């Protein structure tokens, strides 16, 4: 039936800019997904690293007593089940950690710096941090165990915020796209109002007229989404090249897993269906008003 009634002209009924607008929207939605994913992957990496490590501080101001406590703490840690390794940081290593905050050359021998012990945990049952801290205090009274609990909590909050923000951006882009498609559909319908009224008086059903519009808009949505996806792929390639040149020092690894790549490839189909259904809804509402 749809092929028998071809009342729409062959030229664009939606304007020449609509495919490019859809391309921009798909690009923004895909970019939001990738940025959220990249930040979440980086946060997961940090979370796994912090969850498998502890830091022990020995804050005794007397250097000789501090060295004695460090040796005792190392022996106790290495004998603790669940501890894979325990290594004391050298003075130069601790000074290097403080230089970004205090400035180069400002970390002198007179500055009271606690001794740090880097503890790596083995895979398996979690270590009781409270019991470990109590055991260390017996052999090293000034020892303090930092389980990075605050960092872990902040990272969990960060991951949740990133997920919500990414979802909100994709949702807002979708709503904006729907509004633009409705506007373009109504504009095309108004332009060809006389033709639509004639076809309607000849007995064409509202669903037939809406179908003619929806299939035209389906391909517009797919075309625009493919353009946006190509632009997104080019942008990802540029970011990947820059990240390789920087050796990953500043940017997170934006290498999505296969399932995410598959979901990105589905974007043209989703955009096409969204465009088609929105156009059909807009035409049906407009025809109802005309009747």
C-alpha cells in the first residue's frame, strides 16, 4: 500500500540540515558514553590497585628509634597471612613524593618525615586491617595503618557520579533529538499540506500518510547516525594517537571493550528507529488536528 501511494516529492521533505543535526547528536551521545566509560575504567583500575595495598606510617621523630620500629614492623608484616610483600620506602623516595606539594629542594633533612612501608596484599581472604594495626602497635608504637578507605569511598562515589552524568547527557541528547525531529516533521508536513489534504480526501488513511513520512525519516536518521559515528571513530583515533605519544601519562586508556564497540555500532539503528517513530507520532498528531 505504501509503495502504491507515492505522494511525497523526491527531494528532502525534512530540510538538508536534519541529517547533520542527528549526526551531531549521535556524536555527542557516543562521546558521553566513551568519556564516562574511560573515566570509569580508570577509576576501576585505581580502585583495584588501592584495594590490594596498604600504607604503614612510622611517625616516631627520633631517627634511630624510627628505624628500629620500621624493622620490627617489616618483620611483623612479612609474617602476617595475606600480606604478599612489605617494602620500606627510602628517604629519597619519600622526599620525591613530597616535592610536588612542598616544592623541589624544600624537603631537607631537618624536615620531620615519617617512614613509609608499602604493603601489597595477596589474593584471597581480606586482611583484618584493625587487627593488623593493633599487632603493629605492639612492636612499633608509632605505626599507623592507612587502608585508603577515604580514597576508595571517593572513587566509588566518582564512579556513580560518572554513570549518572553520562546517562543524563545521553538522555538529554535523546530528548533534544526528539524535539528537533518533531519540528522538522511538522515543517515538512506544513510545506506539503495541500498534497497531504488531497491524498487524505482521496481516501488515504492517516496511517498510510504517516507511513510515507516515517520511512523517509528512518533513512535520514540512519544516514545522520552513520556520519556521527564516523566522526566519533575519527575522534577516538586522534585521542588514541595522542595518548600513545604521551605514553598514557595524562589521558585514560579510552579503549572500549568489544561489547561497547558493538553497542556503538547499534547507534545508527537506534537513531533511525527513534527518528522514524518520532516522525510517525508527529504526523499522526498533526493529522488528528487537521481532522
